[in-house]
C-alpha cells in the first residue's frame, strides 16, 4: 500500500481494539487507539488521523454520538462504524448521520483493510480537492489585483499565473 496514513481505532474492548490495530498495521497504516469516545476526540485533535474506525456500542458515548462530534470538528474526516449488533436500519441511520461506511462484526481482515484504504484515499482526495480549489481561487485573484483589461494587461496576468508557482526571482 502506498498510503502511510494514520488511522484511529476506537473500541471499548481491548482485544478487539488490538486485533483491528494489528490488521491495519500489517497493511501499512500507522495506528492510534482509543478505548472510548472521549479519548477518541482527544486523539483525533492531537494526531489528525486520515480516518477513524469506531465500535457502535460503547459505554458513555456510543459510536453515533462520537460520529456526530467528530464530524462537527472535521466534516471531511471519514468515520467507519463497526458493530456486532448491526442491522440494515442501524447502517442506514449511521450513513444518514455522515458515516463513511459501516462494517459488521465479525469481518475478514481483508474487508477491513479495503474499507480503511478507501476511507484514507477519500480523505486524501478531499484534501487535494481543497488545495486545487484554493489554487484556482488564487489564480483568479491575479486578474482582480491588476487594474486594466487591455490585451497587454491580460498578457501580464497570464505571465504572472505562469511564473507564480516558481520560486525563482522575476524582474
């Protein structure tokens, strides 16, 4: 795998957390773990993972509440919910609330890796898209900063756009 992204694994059961973390580490991910929703929120703020996978049923803060809080903090963060108690209605509810995907326990390691690779790639594409939009916005600003619409001024703006990405000094 060419992606070396951080992922956060959240589950209140140590054995499940370790199993998921080990599978993802073998696939090339850097894994951070949290035992509950509060720890997951702190870990997300500190480590800025590319994706999160969380159990649905946890004491104090369940997976849906964690999903809500994570999306409020970062609406681009892909969150995958996993549960042994899932049904179609639960999966639909999770997706309506913004979950990236829903995975039913027990699952195969390959299935887990594919879902998390898709989530991490989605995050990467969203970041690239935001950078391209910002760059496109900067290009448009060149024309608004110059006074004049003559052919010569349009040529100057075009040259500025061409040279702008360079680190060279221009005279």
